């Protein structure tokens, strides 16, 4: 999903913004801290997961998840994964 689609679906399903405290259990166990672009990508991934959960609660069908981070070489995709 695109960034705009995620934001509009989050509004539609009344999902709040993802905060760093929501995933601190993950970032506290990383060797290196996230850069800002990695943090944003990870928060959008978590937002997508919350939208999928909201759809399941409302008994809506959801397609299988195909995950891809389209980021430049050397931008930290491995750390993000």
C-alpha cells in the first residue's frame, strides 16, 4: 500500500498514530538505533498491521501480505527487516 492509502485507511478505521513507545521492545534490542527514514518505514509497517487487524475484526477479507521495502542501497533495509 502507498503512504496516502495507509493514512486514509487509518483515519477510516480510527487507528491512532504509531508512537515509538509502541515498539520500544524491538528498538531496545537492536545493535544500532533507527535512522529517521527507517523509523518512518517501520511505523508505516506497524500501521498496516493494525489496519489488517481492524479489517479482520470487522470480518472483511484481506489479501495475503506481500511485504517490500523500496529503499535505496545502503539505507538499512537489513536492520529494518
